[in-house]
C-alpha cells in the first residue's frame, strides 16, 4: 500500500512538472529600436569596410633603389607596359616601383611572368 502511494506521488509530481512546463512556456519575440545615429554609424562602417577591402589588392614590386635609378626604371617600365598602371612609392630609405592592382594572387602571378622577362627582381606583394 505504501509502495503504491509513493509511486502515485511520483507520478503526480512528474505529471505536474510536465504540464507546468508546457503551460508556462513562453516564446521570445524581441524588437530592437535602435537610434537613428546608430543606424547611420553602422551604414557608414559597412561602407568604410567595403572601401578598405578594395584597397587590399595584390601589386607587383618591379624595382627599388635611389630616386634617380628608380625614375629611370619607371619610365622604361611605362614604355614597355603602357597598359599596366605603375607608380613610384617612397618607403625609407628606398624608392620603389609598384605596378598593377590585382584582386587575386593568380592574376598578379600571370602578369609577373611577363614582367620578369625584363625585370628579374620583380615579385608579388601580398596585401
């Protein structure tokens, strides 16, 4: 008799807990009202990140040295490869010639094979 009563109590407690969970379960729906300034800042951040990712392009360093030799090589490079944009960059203590802006390393390596025929020291700079 005692065993049946205990079994019944356990059954009752378990049933009560089960139905309480089902009855009192809640569904969470959250609506976030962000201030307009925050929304504008987030949009600006997205635009700045997109701009920064555009700047992360592969380039080819063609030559480095003093100003006189580098400007001479730059003129020669521009006559040999007029379709490839090249610029003079100064990084202490050298002037450097950087050419092209490539989205992938593969594109840069393809152009590098052409450039290396004339400029043996050229290499691809990774972003």
